[in-house]
């Protein structure tokens, strides 16, 4: 399940793409349009800035902007940043995970196929597909 962090991060990115005007967009404006607590969005945008997806400026005229053009973002990278791995099982989510059943696991092919479907779905969608 995708949490509110992942869903709200996606909404922030969409909002910034839709309202791009060359200037920084204040977080209070995004919060109002998206009907999300500004306090909660502060946590989310901090992670987006740290990951290099947004750039922020404080003070008068401050706010947030996308670092790239909207068509250069895919939904998967935004969701995985907020949620972590989208893999359904630990052995696929963590390359360091050691499972003694890997060679005999009858369900592993099922989980791999499902994981690939989810990955390809989200990474195949661009931010512009949601505008």
C-alpha cells in the first residue's frame, strides 16, 4: 500500500508542474490547493529537496521549484523515494538479504514477476502523464 507520504509527494510534484511560472512557489500555496497540512508537507519537501528533485529558497519570494522538466520525472522514483522499495518481499527489496530458500523457493518467480509489473508500471509513468 502506498502511504500518504508517497501520495502527497506525488501531489506536490504535480502541483509544482502545473503551477510552474519560473518563480518559487510557496509551500503554503501548495498546501492550500492540495488541502494538505503545511506542517506535513514541510517534512515531505525536505526529503524531495535532499534527493535533488526540488530546489527550495527561503525568505521573501521563497518556496519550491522542480529541478528538472516535468517530463523528466517518473512516478516510480518519487514513490520509491518516499516509500522505499516497492518490492513485495524482503529477498527482492534488499540485495543484502540472505534467504536460505532462494534456490528452492517455489514462490520466488511469482514475487519477481509481480515486482517487475509494479516497477514497470510506476517507472513507465511520467509526471506529465498525470497533468
